[in-house]
C-alpha cells in the first residue's frame, strides 16, 4: 500500500484466500484492506495515539439516512454526553479532495451536525470547526482538542 502523510502505525495484517485484511481496533475484527481502508485505519491510529481521542467513543462506518438513501460515515467521535464531536470522511490516496468529496461530507454532516468535520485521503487533510459567532464552519490548521 501507498505511504501516507500520517504517522506510521503497527497495523495487524493477514492474507486469507488471496485477499489481504487489516484488523480494525474499533470494530474489533478483520476487514478487507482497500486503499480507503488503509487511510481509515491510519487515521484511526492518528486520532487515538497522537490526538488523544478516546477509542471508546469512536464508531466506524456508522449508518445514516439522507433523503431515504442509506449512507455510511467513515469515522465518528462523540463526546461522553453523546454529542457528535467529529465526523471524518476518508478517501483512497488516489482520490482528489475536490468539491465532490467536500459535498459528500457536507451532506453527511447536514444529518449528523458534528461540531468538527475532517476530510482526508491520507496525503491531504482538511478540518473545519463550527464557529457559533459566525454561524458557519471555518477551516482549521490543527485538529481540535477533545474535551468531552
């Protein structure tokens, strides 16, 4: 798999019947290793090991419904009170983080209403936080501190 602009991490990999799998520490099971999953797993480890976000409050591929369509958010992090702190949309490294990708995470967030939203392909990372005074999301240079 392609090197990413994320901290290295020790992922558990296995090959089975010609397929490669990676152990997801949130879902507690092996999942098929795709380029997007490679980014997702590295990002999960960044969140836990470098940002100090609690693993126990994370969910991976949570279901949501938007205009009667079933969708899945890549990573969500809630506060201990259950409020959505962060929504992360992961893309494969070869996927451009363009308006289409931004529209996708924005549509998900219309339903979820996270305080912070991130978009990554493992090579580029964007984060936005809701600014209550401006009543809009503003792009940030750093990930928010978790206080919840």
